[in-house]
C-alpha cells in the first residue's frame, strides 16, 4: 500500500466503489482517464485494477465546485 505523510496507508478501491463515490458509470470514468482528467487505476493483477482512495477523494474535491457551478448556470 502507498504511504502518506501522516503514516496512514492509502486504500486501493474497486471500480464499483469508485462509481458509487463519483456518481459516474464505467464508460465515463474510463473516458475521463483517457482525457487525463481522472486518476488512472493501478493494475494489481492481469485482471484486476484498483484506484487510490486518496486520489479519488482529491479528484472529487477538485471538480466538485466546477460541477456545481455548471449545474447552477444552466
């Protein structure tokens, strides 16, 4: 596991948890990864990918205000 500054280990989470947290489907998540705007998964085995919990939280924090702003302008 990845270590962070305060000594806690970062959890690696499955796609299902990522989808639930960010409210996006698999296709949109992978499109954003291709565009370079969403954290890439880590390949933990040939058939398994996991995302950094901290990277997903940081992405949510970075885009939340932007998404809310777009929704309000419509």
